[in-house]
C-alpha cells in the first residue's frame, strides 16, 4: 500500500495534531460567527430604539432603583427639571477615535405625581486640550430645562481615587457625590441608568456636543470567522501535502524512476510558427557569417 506509512506512530501523531488544530480553528470561527450575530442583533436594537419617539421616564423605569431593561437601551425619554450642584467632568473618554472629555451633570427630574428623581446626564463631549479652559463647555443652564435623553445602563463604580469635580465612570452615585459633595439632596437617585443628552432647552452659549449613536461596525467578526475556517482547511491540506512529499521521498530512496514529464503536443499553428522562427534564425546566422567573411 503506497501510503501505508500513514499508519506509523509518527504519522498518526502528525494527523492527530492537524485534526486538533483544524477542530480548534473551526470552534474559534464558530465563536466569531456567534459574536457577529450578537452584535448584529444589538445594532438592530439600537437603530430601532433610537427611532422611537420620546416617552416619560416612568414608562421605562417603574422605580429609580430598577435596572434599565436591555431591550430599552437607547430609548428616548422626555424629562423636565433643573440641574443641581456643579458640573462634573469625565476625562479621557474618547469619541470617534479622537481624544475627548465628557460633561456630566445631575438633573432633578420633576415627576407628574410631584416626586423627584435625580438622573445623571451625559451632556456630551468636547475635545481634550490642556491649553484651553473647558469651563464654558461644562457650564450648566440655570432654571428649568427640558431635556430629551437616551437611557443607557449605569456603569459600575470606579475604584480610582476621586478628583474634585471629576469621575472616571458614569456611576450615578459617584456623579451625585461629585456634583454635590456632602449635600442632602431632595429626591431619589436613579441608580440603574443614566441619560445621554439628545437635546436641551434652554442651553448654554457653548454647550458640549451630544454623543452620536454608535455606527454599525460588526463585519470584522464575520471576517475573523472565515479566517479561522480557512486556517482549519489549511491544516488539513498541509497534512495531505506533507504525506505526498513523504511518499515521493520514499520512492526516491527506493530507486523508483522519476516520473517522465509529459510533453505537450504543439498545434499545427505553433509548429508553423516554430519553423518560421527557425528559418529566420538560420537566415540571420548566414548573413552574419557572410559579413564576417567580407570583413576579413
């Protein structure tokens, strides 16, 4: 049997290794495909929620301590109230591959039943610049304001040392502490969500730029999936190539004649062209010989 050597211990080990590599690559490709499908679903959800008309905040949150349902992320709510405390900066939160800081604030939302909820609001971003005072970008409008915000899940608290007037994550409790440190605020803090500003009326002379909706970018996972599956195929093809080379080496050692290359039969047109070319070469050679004789 020409390929009986594949049953040797060495080749069985090589085959097992190649199959394992292929299997791992297939699993990684399948995982990337699942990531692609998940991101596609999330992007579709964001697009659908962002297009819906604003609703009262109590339509999406039954209580201030309720976590924001995953299906309601990026839904718009209309709220009215006034900012309390001082503005808060969120440093080093880049936007669209550009260095940026965010302007945060705490809004006392007036509810129809007379109650008050304290909502952390991300008013937008401004370019990070150590040579420009961002005070006008952080400035808050006074008095009653009407906002449309998109609800986002609250971020976990940061364990970094707090800096006056700054936070490192949009964790509502930390935003409230930075906006009004030590103050006994009237109202219930919304702990499971924060608002990403869409519009603010009235606003300041130079407000921060509202955050855009994330652009759909989920195709990379699909390309990664195809890459892993290609690697799996390459592992198996490589095994076959190695086996053929081993067989050729064994034949050579055994003195087997090398395969005679098959000559391609020339067509009549090619044969005629070859004859013309030979005649031209012969004629050129004769002319050169005559020239050499004449020179002598």
